[in-house]
C-alpha cells in the first residue's frame, strides 16, 4: 500500500514537473519567436521615426518624387508624428518663392522694330508677365582688410595716433565673425563634419587644416559661454522642464576607455515666449548629473522611465512626470512581435493611447483652462478604462514576453503617467526634448565622436545656442554672426542679455546676410 502511494506521488510530481517544463519551454519559444519577429522588423520593416530608410538614400529623388509614398497603417504614429505627418499636396501647384529673398530682374524686351504696328503707330506698354526662378550663388570666400590709418605730428612733438581695433570673438585669429558663424552653422546645424567643410573651403582655394577649424569651434564656444549661462537662468524659471540623455563617444576622456560611452544631457523649458534648449556633456549617466543640473529648481520634470532622475526628485520640490509616448512604444514593439496579421492585446492598449492623444490634438490651440477641463472630463474616463484593462490583463500575460514587459512598465509608472491631467499646461509626453536630441544624433552620424572633453563641452554649448535660436524662430547663421560681432564689445550683463534669441527678431538680423 505504501509502495503504491509512493508511486502515485512520484507520478504526480513527475507530471507536475513535466507541465512546468512544458510551460517554460513554451514561454521560451514564444520569446524567441517575438525576438525573431522584432529583429526582422528592425532589419526590413518601415520605421515610424523616419520617412526614408537607409536603403533609399541613393534614390532619394525618385522616392520623394513618387506620387504617393504610402505608409503602413501599423506604422502610423498618432503620438509622435501626427502634427507633422505628410499630407499629399495638389500636384502641379508650385509654392510661391519666399518674398524676403532679393530679386534680380532680367528684362527680355520686344525688339524696337517689332513694336511698330501695321497701322503705322508705335505700340505702348500695357503690362508685363513675370516668372520667377530660384537661383543660388555658390559660397564666396573673401578677405576682409581692416585698414587703420596712422597719424603723426610733422614736428614729432607727440606720439602717433591710430584707431583701436574693434573687439573680436577670437582676437588673435584671422577669422571673422561671419566665418565663425558659418563654421558653427555647417557643423552644428547642418551636421557637416569639419573635414568635409575643409574640403569645401579647399575648392575655393583656401587651405585650412581640420585641427585649426576644431580649435576655432572650441574657442568660439568659450566666447559664447556667457549666453549659455544666462540661458540656463531662464530655463530654471520654467514651471516645466523636459529632460533626456543620449550617448556620445569621447576618445580622450580621463580614466575611461576610448570605446566607452559618455552622455549628452538635454533639457527643454523656459517661460512662455522664451523657449530654452540646453545641452550638457557629462561622462556619467548617474543620478548625480540631473541632481546637479536641476539644483535649486522646483517644478514639474518630464522624463522617460530611467531611474537616474529619482535622486533629484527625492531631494524635494520636483514633481515627476513620465512620458506616455515611451509607454505606448513598448506596446508598439509588442504588436510587432505578434504574428503578422493577427490582432492581440497590444492593439487594445494602442487604441487607448490613440484616444488620449486624439483629445490632446483637439486641444492644441486651447487655453490651459480649456485643456484642463477636457482632460478632467474626457481623458480621465479613458485612463480609468485603461487601468481596468491593465489590471485584468497583467496577471494573465507571461512577464518575460514583450507584451508582459510593456504591461509591467505601464503598471510601474502609472501614477506618474497620469499626472499630466492635474493641470492644463503639463505635457503628456517627452517628445519636445526628444525632437531637440534629433539634430545632435544626426550630426553624430557624421562626426561619430569627440576627441576630447573640451570638444564635447564646446559641442554642448553651441548645440544649446543654435537650437534655442531655432526654437525662437531665428535663422542660426544670422543670429550667430550678430552675436559673434557684438558679444566681444558687450560690457554689462544687460548688453549680453540683449543678444539672447528671444530679445532679437528675424527682421533685426536681415543686415547680417550682407558683408
């Protein structure tokens, strides 16, 4: 009897063990299938972040000239690209050329002998037809000669006199403010590496080593540092700050391997009418960095789910918001991991987010009070339904699957994801600062790395200023030329503040396009 009982227990344990093994094997197989689908999508699938893939770079003209690029319905992103989604324009309709561009008239007149009518009278002008074409004059490189006459007394009773040299951003260099402005623009706005800019100059007969251009950029950043400092003061006046970080490789960072990653931290904020974008280089991704950058600030901080921001939040005075777009993207990944053509739980979550973002788009031009009312009356019920769905779904999905990870992320950060409904001026996601990171990432693909920490810090200063200028509606080259011309002569804080982007307007800088 005892032996039979033992055999029954053994069979039961064996069956239970086999079931656990089978369940675990099924989970692992599911995980491998998801990873294979995601890898296939990353390699061959379209991306919601870009309109043209790497494979289309060489036939870009043909691709963009196609009547309809099309877009997979699965890749339409209501949260990130909804406002900027391409809309097909009427074919055959040309855009008017910008009215602010200078016009050069080319008059094609009727010959004098053809202006004599058959009746014997001379024709008179009754009108004209005008057509316009866009023309480009290649970059002109010239030398500015500053001539200062020297005067002396014929009797040699006094020392000669000469006008002082005007102050310059780089006093001991032979580069003008216009040259420096172009150098910084092509590198930090257009993403052109310095060796390529050196070849552009070489085609114009000017041989400037890449190392010289690099030193000019670093020294120009030092000259522009006061503006960066003042911009930080304005940023910290903001009730809401967006923050994120991205990697950068610095070859000669002390005590770090050349192949290791350092970080560029990006913040966006500022009072109404004064948008500020700041980059800061740091070799570390630790929580000490946001603690330092946000020292003394109080307000709402919008980030992704990286725990490195928690230290600054724990110091007190900072209300932490978590980006809804990051939570949504995890469900987009889970959807991609599903068998093709099949609808799953990830689709249900994406639909909830689509409803929330639809409300936000409809309230884009609303006042803060109207937006708050819409969030309280319309968004909160959607969030309540999403929470109910989350609580019902979380226990029945394997945690190590792509969908399980998306559910866990949403559950972990729920309390901070829904806080945007507390006020009408709070953001729903961190896309504002992610859009600011994009120019840096595009440039990084060209220059790949920084040689020294000084170069990385210079990049942070200049990226901060040109992106802030763009956010305030200024053309970066003309603003930089004005600043590099006037900043060396500024003697007071007020004179420096007058050069900040929100204190200048596009029409103020029109003269900077002339020599």
